[in-house]
C-alpha cells in the first residue's frame, strides 16, 4: 500500500524492524496497517449494524386541537402498542413552540412532525430536507380567522394595520381573503405580532384588526367589540394539518410510518366516538391543551378531521390538493420564502400519490402519499 | 468665655463606655493637642466636637451656646484622608467655600463675583505654597500638598474653630516638618482655636499650647483625660484675625513640592507683599 | 516556575488572544462544511458564501416591497428605540438614585421597593404593559426603561452611599446646604459612575429591545431576526447577530472614551 517512499528525515524516528533494539512489541509498518484496518472495521461495524437495525424513532408535536390525539395516544399506550407490533420504539415529544419544532425537525432532531402543509413546503422542503406526508389529519374549517374591531364587513379592513404572525398561515389566510375581495396586501399594513401576545394586544385601542388561530380566536371573540369577518371555513381544504416523516427514514423503515398511522386512526376512532369513552378522551385532550371539554369541542367544530382513512386517502389523491398547493406555492414565492434567488416556485418539487409532480422533478422535497392511509382503510396496517 | 466648653461628656455604644467624664475648657486662640493610644476614643471626641456624633451624656458649648446638631461652618475640619474633593482642581477646591456662601441656588459664582473669588483663592494658594498647582487634581498632588490644600480649603470657610483629625499621620517626616511650619504660621496669623488629635507626641509638643492626654486606665472603663499639660513659651496671637485681613508674605517652597508639581514654576520666588483688603461679596452677612 | 508567574511574551500575547476566536471560527466552518456536504440546502450552519449573499441582500440591495435597505432601516429603528429608552432610563436613574442615596427619609421609603421592583422579570409583565401603553413604540421604549432603570438606580444609590463620610462632613463645615452638596459634590462625582452603570446595562438593554421587537413590530433588528427565525434563515440571523454584537461593542468603547475625556480625574483616582 505504501510503495516507494522517500527516506524519512533524520529527526523522525524510523520504524524499527522486527529484530530492532527497542523490543518485540514494536510493529512493522505492514503489521501496523493491518491492525489499524482491523480496528477501524471493528469500530465502524456497530454503526453500520446499528443503522440497519435502527429501532428508536421520534415524533414532535405542539399544542393544537388537530394534534392533541398524539399525547393522548402516547399516554394511553396506543403508540407503544403499535410500535411494539413492528418491533420499534416511538418517542412522542411535545415542543413548546411551533416554530422551534419545525426548525428542530429540519435540523434532524426529529423523525416525524405535526405541521401544516404551508410550513412543510416553506421550511424543511425549501431547506433541503425531503419529507413525506403520511397522514392528512384535518383541515382548518374556521380555526383560523380574520377579526375586526367594531366592524362586521371584511372590506372595512382596507387601509388598516393588521396584527398577525407574519409569514404564517394567518398571512396566507389574509392573502386569500383579500384575493377573494379583490384587494391585495398593499391595501393593508401588516404588523408582525407574536401569537402569544395577540389576545393582550387586542385589548389596546391601537389594535383594530387581527388574524390568528384557535384558541386565541375564541378568546378574542369573547370581547363584544370583536367580529369574525373571514375564516378558513371560506377556503375549506387549504390549510391542512399533516403528519410528515423524513423521507429517507421512512424509506428505510416503513414500519415507522405504519405504526404512526395505525395509532392515529385507532385514537381518532376512540376520540370521536359518541359515548362516554369519547367524552373522557376529549376531556383529557382538552386539559392537555389548556382548556375544558366544552372549549375543546368548540374547537373541534371548526376543525374538519378525517377519522375515516379512506376519505383521507381520497382527499390526498384529489386534484383539490393540487390546487391548494398551487395557491400555497405562489404565496410563498411572492413573499420570497422559497429560498433566495429562486426564479420561480418550481425550485422545489412536490410529489402526489399518483406520481405527478408540481415543480422541479429533479428536486422533490415534499411528497404526499396515500399508501399508509389506504392500508389503514383496508385494515392491512 | 471659653471658645469650647466640654462638660462631663460620656459616650456609650451598646452598653460599652468609650469615653467617660470628659470635661475641658478650651480658651479662644489656643492650640489643643489631644494625644493617646490608638482606639482610645480621641477621634470619637473630635467627632462630637464637629457634631458628627452626639454625646450620650453631658454638654458641649461653643462660645457659650450649645453645639448645633450637625456640622456647620463655624467648625472647620481637616481629616487624614478624603478632606478634599477629587473632581475639582486645586483652585476649584479652594474656591468652593466661597461659592457655597455666595450662591445659594446654583453653588457657583459667575462674572465679577467669580473673578473676585478666584483672586482670593489664588492668594490663599500662594499663601500655603500651592501656586503653580491650580489646575491639578488632588490625585496628582503628593500627600503633603493634599493636606496643604485641605488646610487652605478649611481656612477659606473662616471657621471659628479648626478641628484636625490626625491630619499629618500619613506624611513622611520631611513633609511633616514643613507642614508643621505652615500650620503653626497659619494659626499664628489667624488666631483660631485649634483642636488637633494626634498619636505623635513630638508633633503635639511642637504645635500645641496645651496637651490633653486621653487614656483608658482600666479595660472595662471608658477613656478619661489623664493629663492636661500647658506648653510654656508658645507665642500666642494677639487677636483673632481672618486671613483676608492679613498681608500675604512670601514663603519658601520646598524642593519636594517643586518636583511634585512638575509644571512650569510660577512667580513664586518673588517676594511680594500684597494687601488684600477688598472683602469679596461672599463676606457679606457672614458673622 | 509557578504557573501564576509565567507570562506570555509579546508575540504570544496576540496569538493567545486571537486563539479562541480562531478556534470558534474554524469549528463553525468545519461543521458547516460537513452539513452542507450532506445537504447543500441545509440552513442550520450557513457557509460564508450564503451569509455573504444574505448580507448583500439585506444591506446592499433595496427591498422589493419597501424600497429600503433593510439592514440600515432595521438598524435605524432599533437604535432609535434603544437610545430613547436608555436616555429616559439614565435620566430617571440619575435623579432617583441621587435623591434616594442622599436623603435618609427617601432611602428608607424606597430602597426596599426598588429592590423588589428590580427582581420582577419585565418580560413576564408584558401583557400588563401592553394594556397600559399599547403595543406600539411606547411599549418598546418602556420595556427598555423598566428593564434597565432599576439596576442603574440601585447601583447609583450604592455609589452615593460609598462616598467617603469625611468628604461629606468637610463640605458641611464649608457651609454647604443639602442642595449645594447634591449639585457640587454628589452629582459631579456620580456622573462617571453613571457611565459605568450604563455600560453594564447596555447588554440587557439590547436584550429587552430585541424581545420587545419580537412581539409586535414592523421593523427593527429584533423584528427581522424573529421573523426569519420562522423560516430558519440562519444565513440572515447570524450576520444580524454579529452586527448587533459589533454595535454593542462600539457603544461600550465610545462610552469608555467619553468617560476618560470628560472626567479625567476619575481615572486618576483609581490609578492611585
């Protein structure tokens, strides 16, 4: 391997030969290399072996009505049951801040994440992390709303300062609402306001228009001067809550996807059942999200869940989803959120269950699959 | 009438008797040196004279009237350290008492009043051997010069009594000798009553007209006056005069001061006799 | 020779100071290169080129929507709020600190209250602040004031109490009234110490500014950082953070120089 070499300079001690004065423990060059290779192989081997037999996976969730099934399922052993069925372990972790959960997923800290369709495209997809949506959980059917103070007509928003979380689904909602009323963002002034402070901000006289999501919407509507003038119910199916998984991990370990989907539909069935079991489950979920059963059920009214996997799968394969993602990509592109220097929204490819691709086929980073949902529908999961 | 009359003064802290049965009559114009071992309470006594502390028992009278409750301008003071203000130049420090008296609201003088005060201050500076150092800050002065400044500043306030709290203890022997000379001269010129606390016996004998010894004879008892020694042959001034009514005469500067100043020497070697008879406006209303 | 007696030579001194910076930079760019090799779109540790592109975008080209140079307009807005907040805090702290430090009645009344107030985390009472003053500029400036003034007040009170007693006695024997003592003795000596307290408060002031801008704003350095944080744009965030650090360092240096020039006696005191 070494072949010819220049003689070593005198300051460097040369290798002793077998019969050298320094003793028999010294190795010849050849022996040294052999030992080195063996050592390297021994050290690397467990890593290789570990990669193929990987057993631990993680899912991150944040508090939101559409994602509360996860902590409940984790607490009641449903996740563990499905995970053991496939011989793996799944850790279900709460992250306090939605943005942080997305960033951590993108940085490789989690294998799966509860996230909206828009944020999936904007952060991990544009950030080069190939993700697959395996569950279409629900769409916002009034959970996101535009609220005006002392005005009941959406058109009155013209010229106003609007407080919302900039570049979030709230701004998307506002844009679609403006579109539908023949206005543009130029007709309003957007003030970036943190969702945590939105309710407090509403109480100040300077704030007259906000766009936000539940449960903050409910909180603000308790004020008599607050009026909902546009909600996500008017753009049904556009703001989707998904469960995404890192595509590479999913391809290597499809059992992870199966366990997640199985646990999800079992939980949903229990949660939405009419009897006391359902009520008990929803009460617990309400407590976990900081409200009570009545408040939680209220939020469920404006969340169109898909407890039936066949329906969810059908929706995922429908052209409606493609139309939605087209709106979403245009929104992101016009706001410069598809990466700097992006010439068009096509820079990132979005793949659909039938194999069709929106955008760059050679750079697919967001995939919708109905495979697992159909398995759940056929009870082969 | 004595300038200071101390009658049966006791000082007790938390049940511990520090001073007991201190009685003293100090005549106007005398130079009283208070000596005693460290920690015996000499400084406590001086503090009572300047109203920094109040005696637990007994009375102190100044010119027949009870001592005010707080330090006032009739009792000037020079401490061992921190007697001058670090943020003012030498000139600023000396002008300060005139500015306090002359400008109730702003504490500063302007225009003609300022010029007059400055002239007075410069005269005093020259008198104590600090001319040439007007624009230095106290931190740039040697120990001896700082104490000269402190003395000059105290005298500018024209106090009735001058209280000195171990003012020269931190100085080296050479400087101390010079400043003894200055102190004695100033006392003779002004005829003030001086009470000086010192732990240096030779200093006490050199300067004082009277030595009062404070001693704690028994450990559980307080300090008392054990000796009261008049010093013979000390020339006493004829009358009480304010510095302003004096003729300013030259004095020789020591080589040490010259080096410490480090600046171009002013016309200090010329012998001048300059009567300063115009009282500054600040003097109006001053008892 | 004992390790405490070994001193680096001239050359070694400069190298040693630069060493941790170099190490950090090398560690960063190594990690960045590794991540980018695996995923060229990675956003966690942007490369020098990505950050340079971001800087060019934010500082040297006009924003499409507003026509402004974003880094400059952000800096201008943030500095406006910071300087206003600090000016008000300094004014209040100076007046209150000196008054409370000098007057025993005021001291007894206010010291405990100010101490307790300084322990309240301002960010936690933000909702109350919003209701009181809205979510506009006033709230941001107020947050900076509430965050920095209590510390400066307490510091000044302690410094006033540290003035040597002999000094105060001396000026009383020179005929000074309380007001004159405040004006000619305490205030001039407290001014350089106020600058010290201000320098120490710069860090927290930036913190409060950035937190305030994160909550409700349309422009500003903190606003920009939190905005792009949603989109994990570390290539914008890291240069912005470096810029803020540079600004804070500059302010500190400026204050130090000003203190030395305006109060030459202060340095002398401590040299002794």
